[in-house]
C-alpha cells in the first residue's frame, strides 16, 4: 500500500523519520508531500495514495474525488473538522483521529495562558495568583482531565461539566466537583477552560449568557475551536465588564481590533500553538502511522470517527 504524508505545516524531522520507519517496516511504501503551497499539489499526489496522514490540512470533497485508491485518512491530532466526513463515508473511506497524543501539550498551554493573563500579560502593574482560585473545565475529555489535574496541583478548586458524563464519580475520583449545568460551571469559576469540539450543538455556544455569569475577574481560556465562541457575545462582555479577560489559541477575525481596544485583557497566540511541542508532534505522527498499519494488517478501526 502507498501511504502519503501530506502536510502544509510539516512535522519535525524525527516524526517524519518515525512515520517512514513504521510504514516501511510494515511492508508499505512511504510517500511525502511537505510544505506544499497549492491544493492542486495535494490533489495530484493523493491520486496514487491508499492511505493519507494529515495535520490541519483540508481534506475536501475535491481531494477525496481525486483519491481513487484511498481507503483511510488519519488526522494526526484530536480535531477532525478539516476532513469532509460525508465525502469519505460515501466512498467508505475510514477516517480516524489520534486522541490523547496532543493532550498534555494543550493542557500545559492552558496553564501558561492562565498565568500570563493573570499577570497582565507581563505588562507593568499588579497581577494576581491562580493559587486558591476556582477553575472550571468545560468538557472533561483527554485535555480537560489533565487541565483539572494541573489546576489542583497549583492549589485551585476545580469544577467540571461534561454532558456526556452521567456518573459524578468520574469527576469525584479526580477530586473535581461536578457542575450540573454550564450555567453552574461559569457562575462558580473565576477561570474557565473550554475543550469541546466544534459541531452543530457547540458552535457559538460560549457567549454573553454564560460569560455574564462569571465572578468578578473572570478569565476565559480557549484552546479548543474558534467556532465555539460567539465573538459578539465576548465583545459585549469586554465592553460591559472591565474586569473580564480572554485568552485564546485561535485568534478571532477581530483579533487586531481587540488588541487595540482591550490591551492586556486579551491574549491571542500568533498561530494555533496547542500541539506545537516536539513531544506532541512526534506522538501524534507515530500514532497516525501505527493506526494505518494496524488497519491494513487486521482491519483495526478503534479510533474511527465517521460512519458508513
């Protein structure tokens, strides 16, 4: 089988070498398309691939149509909204992600952003400590659990809400207080870190109604997806409450304007940095290669995210 690694934003050299070794040791052919600058290059290259590994690259219906031999796509990371699942399912192409491989990197970024905004983004002036404060974790998956653990280690009281976890013991065994609703989570948490995917239920779900419930000095941290934020609602809170702060790993369309208007109350990374560590880079790359070789060896589809 021909296994194509296609990345506009390339993996670290060690990660690419690891993918190549896993693929070739399993008896497959390794193909690479790195730092490509035009979608046409991907469309041309994918035509000969049986499997595809991507990062944040857009796997559109046009790409799928060109990939006549494609059997599996693996997104090296947790989110997979860059892949057209409908087109893949129509062709019975398996789509997988690599959950958990980037989790620690993202969780560490959350803590770093919390500290940064609490210290006025390191501008002159008196900041505050996060020790002794309340932290709300909105969605208690791989990243959320690590954020909760780190928050507790820093002396924070941690709340969590996840609509898919019905048993409160899932939270309580970690020393985390379960919130009954998003409203309860936001009303009790000075810091809220969000970790849900972007879908029809979550898009623009974080906005004025929830943020207005946060205690004085409320801080929202977003390392999830841009689409879950209602930007108009966030701006309304910024205007009404001079104590509110927002830190995001996914800059909104109005980022430059917010920097001008709100100064150190607003922090945005220059590009998505959550998974930008050497360790996460390698972990996700090797996991993707391993999942593909297991799929071709014995049909393993453990992390499949589409249905057909």
